[in-house]
C-alpha cells in the first residue's frame, strides 16, 4: 500500500473527488464528493465552500469511474496466508500477520470487515478475540482494512450441519449464557451497566440447541448481533429466534434446512408477512461454487433489502493453488476458486474476494449497479447498526471509499475492478501505482 503523503494530506486535508458516478440510493449520480483526511469523514461540499470558505487541497478527476462506499464483509476467516484461528506461540506474530492481512485486504475494496472465527476450542477464542475487536478508534488509514469486531461462527451449532467445522469442538448441548461466556471468555462480554465494548460483534448459532433461544435477548442487549446458521431449525424455530432478537441468517442455504413446500425452513422467513418479526438480513456466497446463480437470484428477489454478499474467505484467498493445513488437523485443497477438504468434496469456505462476488451477482442478475453495491455497503452497515457511519456517501459518514472500473463486453462478461481506495479520507491504494 502506498504511503499516504502529499498531496492527499497536505494543507487542510480536504480532497475533492470529481468526474465520478456516485452511488446514492438506487441511482448513479454525476457529482463531486468532498472528504477530509483530518477528520476522516465525508464533508458537505457546499457548506465547506460557502460557509467555511474551505477550498480543496487537491482535486482528483475520476474520469467516469463508479464511486462507492468502501466494501464491508461480514464473514472473513482469513486471507493472503493468514488465518484468524491459527494461534502462534508468540502473539506478536499474530499481530504482525493481522496487520499484513489488513493492508492487503483493503486493496480488494474491503475497507471494513468482521474477522471470523469458525468453531474452535475455547482457548483459541480466549487468545485471539482481544486482537480482533473494533479497530477504528485509532482511525489510522495506513493500517488498511478496519475490523468492526469479531464474528464467532460457532461452536454452538448443529452437529449435522457443521460442514468443515470440526465435530470435536462443537457444543451441541450448551447451558445457555454460562456456557457461552465460558467458551468465548467472560472478559469478552460487555456489561449493560458500563460502556465496555465487547470485541465480539456477531455470533452465529443454531437456535434449536438448548438455551440458545433464551440467551439471544441478553446477547442482543449487550450489543452483539445474533445470526442463525449451521442449523436444523424449522421455519417456526427460525421465526421464534427472530422474535427473540436474531437479525441475520449466515450464508443462506449452506449448512441449513433446505426449502420444503410444507416447511420452508430458515429461507421461508425471507417471505414472511408476520407483523411480529422483521424479515432477516442474510449472507450469500456468490463465488459460483457454494450456490447456483439461480438460487442466488431466488434469494435476492425474495427479499432484496436483506441481501448481503459475503466471501466466507479462508487464508487461501490471494494464494496460489495447492494444499494447505488448517487448525483442526484437516488439509484444504485449493483449485482456482474451489476450496475443499482433502479427500472429500466438502466445501471449506471460499477463496473469492468480495469484488469478485459482487461482479458475479451483477452478471447473474438483473440488478442495477447501485443495487449490487448496496449488498456490499449499505446492507451490511444496516445490520450492524452503522448505517450513518459506514456504507454511505452522505456527509458525516466515514470517508471509506472505492473507485471502480466497470467492464462490460459483448460476450456478456460483466465485472467490477478496484481502481482506487480511500480509508478515513486518505487514498491508500491506486492501481496505477502498481505497489505490491
């Protein structure tokens, strides 16, 4: 990542981005965007100029590129050789690997994400969670992609729907809150009486397990989002969990009950008309492997505003094809975007980037560019309760931005390519710099 020095941080730190097509709601709007590398926020350009008599230090012509909020990935297990679940003897090495991943991840357009820990032994959570909490307090653009808090995917999941998760570490008969706190560490749970922020932002659990339905409201009260996944839950059980405070479904269709005409399972809640629940947000892995493109479109058309693209990326994202070790003694085999457990056809997460998933969805669907961009910006920001801070180009929001080139060919090829990325108002990546 190039050093963010002049001209982006000279003088008053204000940059004017012009000549781009801005993603605003469901429209692409020709216009300018003013950002500050000092506050790290998007500015009201008219107010800055006419009321405060501020002029930009530098003006950048985007030459027709799409200007969107920075991408947000709610499910990232690792990438570029680093795995959040691999605990070295020296945790300084863990920090070093995490920093390296953040600087590489931002080059893919992802400016914020939830570092995800699949089902592990308690000791892994106890050692790693303190490093994975929200990192934006420092607002240091040069750190790269920003953690918005950890996503603990398991181990409170159904043994019959564990996928690549090791059955040996699952807790399929938990004892509610006490077992959850013992697993993740009591020090990692905020108190309702103080302002302590838990490093955990989201927990994926199976609501049909003992105590999970009753513990959901207390997790939500402590600011932790509850997502439902790796589950045998019926439609009725999923509905009850949503009533209890769950707001999302983890990688919809994968590792859960399929749609059935007499019991539509978790998917059925996307079409619910009940006044007692809000239809859930849901993650979709559009890597071309986990789901058929028609299945992706079916989910999108059922509940467009809840549709969120995620990668479920493993450490093999950004690495060459080959065989790789994992924490539970398994080995993965990477062939292109396909990642499987060695000796089986069991999918083991993804090797795709979020911009690749967005490109796939755009090519497969009739969705407009703003609708596709919403699935990696505004929608994930909404489920996290950050809609005025992340995933927006409105004044006051964080100046996390991505400029995209659009490729459309006669053969039907359609894709986005990351051209430039800003974090907190500082340009941290430019493809023309060719920095490795």
